[in-house]
């Protein structure tokens, strides 16, 4: 829901939880993404911008497979 632009408050309303819980989840998810990048993306000589573009391509590819 956050990826689709929904606010933390909106997500909290839908899930019937506190907005602070949503914030905590998103913070933990961001930290985990950083860990994945550090562990799996070692010794790759690309800029941050190139890596961001790569993740966009991967996300689009995954979305098409789910359709």
C-alpha cells in the first residue's frame, strides 16, 4: 500500500492498527532492504542511480508475472 502511495494513516485505517506500527514496519523493511543490498550486491561496480533503475526493471518484471 505504501508503494502505491497510500499514507501511513490510510494504511493503518485499512489494517485497523496504529500509524506508528506502520511506520515501524516500513522502517524495518527499509533496513532489511539495505541488508539485502549489502549482502547480495557485493563487488558490483554500478552507481546508486543504476541500481535504482535495475530495481525498477525487476519490479516491472515481477508485476507482469503476477498478472
